[in-house]
C-alpha cells in the first residue's frame, strides 16, 4: 500500500512539473518580436529603441539587481510575451503569491506597472 501511494504521488508530481513546463513554453498567441540583431542584449538595443521603458526598468528594483527583460518577455526568439508574462514571479516572490481565483484580479500587472513595479497610479 505504501508503494502505491508513493507511486501515485510521483505521478501527480510529474504531471504538475510537465504541465508547468508546457505552460512556460507557450508564448502569447501571435506574439513575435521584430527580426533584429540578436548579438545585442535586450538592454543594449532597447536603451536606444525604447529609452523611457529602459529607464523605468533601470530605476526599478529589478533594474538595480539587473534582473533582465527576459524574466517577463522571454528570450525574444523561442518565447516571446509582448505584454509580459507573470509566470516566473513566484520563483522569487513566493511571499507575494496571489490566489487570483479568490479576487477580481487576473495578473500581477493589474496592480503593478511591469517596468517601474510601482503600484499603479503612484
Ligand atoms: C537589436 C535591437 C533589439 C534587440 C536586441 C531586442 N529588441 Fe525588442 N524591439 C526592438 C525594436 C526595434 C522593437 C519595435 C519597437 C517599436 O515598435 O517601437 C522591439 C519591440 C519589443 C517589444 C514590444 C513588442 C510589441 O509587440 O509591442 C518588447 C516587449 C521587446 N522588444 C522586448 C525585447 C526583449 C525581451 C529582448 C531581449 C530578449 C529584446 N527586445 C531585444 C529592438 C530590439
Ligand atoms: C516584471 C516584468 C517586466 C519586465 C522585467 C520588463 N517588462 Fe516590458 N512589459 C511588461 C508588461 C506587463 C508590459 C505591458 C504593459 C502594458 O500593456 O501597458 C510590457 C510592455 C513592454 C513593451 C511594449 C510597450 C508598449 O507600449 O507597447 C516594451 C517595448 C517592453 N515592455 C520592453 C521591455 C524591456 C526592454 C525590458 C528590459 C529593459 C522590459 N520590458 C522588462 C513587463 C515587464
Ligand atoms: C530572479 C528573481 C526575480 C523574479 C523572477 C521577479 N522578481 Fe520582482 N524583485 C526581485 C528582487 C531581488 C527585488 C527587490 C527585492 C526587495 O527590495 O525586497 C524585486 C522587487 C519587486 C517588487 C517591489 C518593487 C519595489 O519598488 O518595491 C515588485 C512589485 C516585483 N518585484 C514584482 C515582480 C513581478 C510582478 C514579477 C514577475 C513578473 C517579478 N517581480 C519577478 C527579484 C525578482
Ligand atoms: C490587488 C493588487 C495587487 C496584486 C494583484 C499584486 N500586488 Fe504586489 N503589491 C500590491 C501593493 C498595494 C503593494 C505595496 C505597494 C507599495 O507599498 O508601493 C505590493 C507590493 C509588492 C511587493 C513589494 C514587497 C512587499 O511585500 O511590499 C512585491 C515583491 C509584490 N507586490 C509582488 C507581487 C507579485 C509577484 C504579484 C503577482 C503574483 C503581485 N504583487 C500582485 C498590490 C498587488
């Protein structure tokens, strides 16, 4: 009996892991980054292309510790989320996890600006 429960537990754990993995691989439908010179980093190019966004990010807590654009937008090639994904927040902010199904909010970005991270309207 003990083995049965252990096996069941492993199967469930494997299912959760693979579900998470598949989920993380999916880009938002139709999202495609412009074809650019990928030898440059996101920051190198976007500090010229979208200087306001770059500055907002640079001044934020994420910029301070140099946690890059890819956390939310993907690598731009295999995965790309033009509006930012909030799937990877939990890895570093387990304490701020929101049980969205219990609220009328759907995403961290309903309250936080993706670049400044500030609570909106502040
Ligand atoms: C060599 C230049 C270059 C590099 C490198 C680059 N980008 Fe971009 N990116 C652009 C340009 C140009 C645009 C289009 C800007 C516009 O339309 O105003 C863009 C647009 C975007 C957009 C908005 C897309 C949309 O549909 O609204 C995001 C988000 C973005 N880039 C993220 C990234 C991330 C993340 C990386 C690194 C993985 C990256 N970029 C690397 C030049 C670059
Ligand atoms: C914490 C998550 C997060 C990080 C890190 C992040 N972004 Fe974003 N980004 C977002 C969100 C959320 C949006 C959608 C904002 C909106 O729709 O108002 C967005 C939108 C954008 C857009 C499109 C803006 C527009 O007006 O269409 C560009 C370009 C962009 N980000 C570039 C970057 C670059 C370059 C970096 C790194 C220097 C970066 N982002 C880092 C969350 C993030
Ligand atoms: C790789 C780790 C990492 C990931 C992933 C990450 N963050 Fe952060 N975040 C940090 C660090 C480090 C700080 C600064 C912590 C501090 O000052 O306590 C921070 C700070 C913040 C703050 C506070 C900003 C402030 O000015 O006080 C917000 C809001 C935030 N993150 C939102 C997010 C969201 C939303 C996501 C997912 C899209 C995310 N983070 C993903 C590392 C991360
Ligand atoms: C219903 C609105 C709301 C949602 C949704 C939300 N936050 Fe927050 N969050 C806040 C407020 C308000 C603060 C305090 C802001 C301030 O003091 O500037 C905060 C603060 C934070 C901080 C700073 C540390 C702290 O505890 O003060 C982090 C990190 C953070 N949130 C991460 C997240 C992440 C990650 C998500 C998504 C899983 C998220 N938040 C979703 C409203 C929200």
